[in-house]
């Protein structure tokens, strides 16, 4: 209860099932498995945070959402704080179960405060709104389920088998191995720049999480949408390679990481599964 600053029992108003990419978000000696857009409350930032702020704004209706990153501290059930330790992709297109909490739209998951997958985003502890959203959702639910089933059965939004095999082989050609990350490389950082493609300059924003096992993951947002990034890197040579997947299209990128430059810079040359070629530079 945000008014009384205490935890109260509340009724679960709805449970929704879908599919999506799942991330293990770690804090202290605990973790929560959630989608990248799921909103958490950060005491340190006094704001809603997530791994994908833009998606959270769009899907939950929040006006301001900040990036969950190093320095983020979550609010615990007893009022204390616990620090964000990292996030890793654990499953793709996995079953996702989400819920709506009646009246109070915040609840504690593994001891930290998160928002329900519901209606009436806005401020923390918001009691209002949501009824119209619930009614619209109920009316549209049959159409949504039919569309999801057709899309899943037909594979309209997924790469074909040949492209997936090429993607796996592409990433395996560069072996990942444990390495110590220098302080100059953000564990969960934002890189902005542009891609040169067909004589045009396209702005892009990459949000990448580098891991000490030599892999990284994240997203690349441009005018085509938000692509899922998976890759490997080698600090000894500065070599990188990664794939970007959005719908049926997969883009294959061979690049370099200049981590001694301030700020660190990433450059690369890419070719997509539909034959589009270009170069990319972000820092």
C-alpha cells in the first residue's frame, strides 16, 4: 500500500498466458525470471526500470522508464535495498505466465517490488484505471489467441530452419571463453550510432550486456524495430561477431570492439538473411 507504506494482501485479478524471451535478473543471492519489458521499482533511481525501457513504456503505459543497469537498487519487502547484479537470456519463445493484481498493481517477486502485467500503469501503487483496459482485453482476447495460434503454426514471424542453422554455425565459428572485463566496458550499457546501408545513414541504439564468459546479448533498435542481439567477443584481439534477429530476418555481423578507446567503440560489417549489406558504428 503506497499510502501507508506497507505490504498488504491483495487479490490476483487475472492470469494471462503468452510466449516470449525470458531473462534471469539477479540481485544479491536471488533472481527473478522475467521478460525484458517487465517493470521493477528502483529505489536508487526513484523510477520504474526494466531491461527494455521503450518496450515497457509501450506495453505498460508508463510515462518514464529507466534502464536497469549497474547501480540500480531494487526495493525489498522490508524496505531495504538490494543491488542489481546482472541479467542473462535463459529461454526464447518460452511460455510466459503473467498476472494482474486487483486494485494495487504492485507486488513482491522474490522479495523485490515489481509491477503486474496489467492495466493502469502510471505511478507506483496506482489504484485507478484498468477497468476499460480489462473489458477491451476480454473482448479482443479470442481474436488475439487465434492470431497467435496462426502465427505460431505457420512460423510467420520466425526464421526458417536453414537460417537458424546458419545462425548457429556463424556464432560457433568464434569460440567464447572466460575473460576479465575491463572497467571501461559497461556490463549493461547503451551504445548509439548509425548504420550505413544502401547509401543511407540509419540511426540505431544498441543495449548490450557483456558477460565474463565471452558472450553478450541485448537489442538493437532502429527504424525497422528492435532486434534481439546474441554474440561472442575476444578482448585479446578485439574481435566480435553477433547476430540480430527480428521476425524472420537474421542479420550476421562481424565486428571489432575498441575497449581501450573512451568511450569504447564497436564497428562492424553486416549482411542479412535477405541480402541487405552495410556497416555499423556505435560508441
